[in-house]
C-alpha cells in the first residue's frame, strides 16, 4: 500500500504542471471590444493561440509547438495557410502550406507576438469562449 501511495504521489507531482494551462493559450486582441464583435471583425483583429494550433488575422496554422526559453516563448507553426506576411499585407510568394516561427513576449496581463518584420503590439486577453477549437 505504501508503494502505491508513493507511486501515486510521484505521478501527481509529475503530471501537475503539464495539466496547467500555459499563459499564452487564449484569444487576444489589441482592443477587447473586438473580442465580442461580429465574426468578420474578429477574423481581422483577434489572435487565437491554442495548445496545438493558432489562428491569426493574416493566417492560420493547423499545427503549433511551443517552447519556453530564457527569452520567453517561441512558436513553430506549420501547416499554415493564408498570407505569410504581416497582418493584412501580402508576404513573399511562397507555396502553401508554409511554416512560420513566432515569438511570444508577455508583460503582465498583455502579450505581443512578433515574427520577422512584424509586431502585433500589446494584446489583451479575451474571454475563454473564443478559444474552443
């Protein structure tokens, strides 16, 4: 019985952090009024980061892996479709699907995403309702 309790304690400690939601998961916008706006407005202004994918105004990616480093979080997004350039601007002519490396910078309750040649500016977190797949 003692061995069982020790094993269960180790399992609980090992899996605890993995079950916690990462701070970047959620819907983010430069203006939180856009979080409850019409779908067309949301598609142009809301950034949705899920555990395994992401949806941005310029493009969406079916796969995303997040890695924590000493400088913050980085995202390797693959199977991406849409405009590979900055939000709303055409990117270089590359085929779809494409891959994009993004960086997450957090500052208190705000988050900003950057990638080569683009910075979202500060984004505030929206309600949890927008993050469902």
